[in-house]
């Protein structure tokens, strides 16, 4: 799929339907992870980090398959550098120039109710990232907005996956698919409750689990590519201060024991993902955001 800079393409239903399928649906019962809400270690998070209560009991191992990684080409790296520079300088005009003519906002691959198809792409982008209130024509008026921290997280994460076989739609951060959704459902019920569900992360490869953050002794476990419930992060936020960037995360192993993993070795299983499309001219543009459903 390619995004062309024309009104005709913006109204092309086939392209819309293609983009609506950029993300696999999250399982029912998962809480909505909106930009600006307290969530994971990824800095798509704003504000203090909080996690669901998790029962420290054994549960079925949740295996995952990581989506095909995308190795950025020169044009993508150029876009990423421009994106990072615009975010670093908080330059809204430069950022707006990176938005594709058809920017889509989806929830689990389906159009978000808040997306206004009657408005231009930059308007919807501004609403998503807190520059502009829903239904307004001018910027401002959003609590805690704009969400520059969330944009900075997307700009700095180097992991992406190809959302189309042709490689012209790319999303990040890297995603993974649960091998058996029934196993994930069983595990969630075992360690969660009727009112809360765990925050799941997945490992990017074979990973050692330590007994404490940064511990260099014999690991308490070695695991493959699996999903794990998140218990806490290190360092923890001090009262009245923002959450510092975590260096390690505490996870619950399938055995029911807990341990610590370097933050760079994992990614959230259900989280917001930003997608980029390649135009006919070879330039990359920010084309969509997909958020997990409830």
C-alpha cells in the first residue's frame, strides 16, 4: 500500500480497509491503553506508573512469535531523524509536515470513534497527541497535552515490524503474536481477577532472569520468547516526582516466582503503535496510530 498526496487517495476505501488491518485485535478484557494514561515502562506513558494486582501463582507459559522485523532503509532513517528532531525541539510545524495525507486512528485495527473523517489528517493527529481537543478547530485546551513524551518514545524506539508483505507500511514498536490465545486467556484468569488484568510484556529473545535489578550472579531462570506479566519497574518513582526511565522490570515467571529483566530486553504486548507509510516518491510519512482495545 502506498499513500499518495491527493484527495482521491484520501477517500480510497481500499486503502482505508488495508490500514484498518495493521494490527491484530487485543484479547477481550484488556484495559484500554490511551496516550497520556499511566501504563507501561515504555514512555508512551505519561505520569506515574501503576500496574494491576497480580497473583503470584504458577500459570501456563504464554508463547509468542515476534512479527517480522523491519530493517529501515535510508529514506526511513531520514524520516526518523527528522521526526526525532521535531519532537526534541517541540516543533509542531515540522512534525505536521511528516503526517501522511490520510492519517488513521484505530482501536484494535478498527476506526476509533473519535476519528473525524471529515477533517484533515493533521487535525486527527493533533487530537490523538493532545495538541487539540476533540471537535475543536484550534490547538490547546487538553489536560496534560500535548503528549510530547509519547511522541519522543515512538521517535526513540529502534524496533519496527513490516505490516505489509511489500514492506511499505511499517509499525513500531516491534509486535508479537500470541501462539495460543486460549493459553493467554487461561493465564490471565489464573493470575488476574474479575476486575483487573495483568500488563503483559514479551521478551525479544533468549533472556536471563536475575534475582534483583542489575544482579550479576547466577540467573534464577533462562527463558525463551514468551509473554510475561509485569509486576514493577526499577527505579521506582519517588513520591511527588515523575516516573524515571526504567532500567529493569520485575516479571512473574510461569513457575510463580518473580525475577528481574533488563528493560531493553522486553516490549509491551498490548500497546499503542505508530505506523509509517512509504509514498510513491519514496518518502516515509506518519500514517496511522493503532491502540489496543478493552
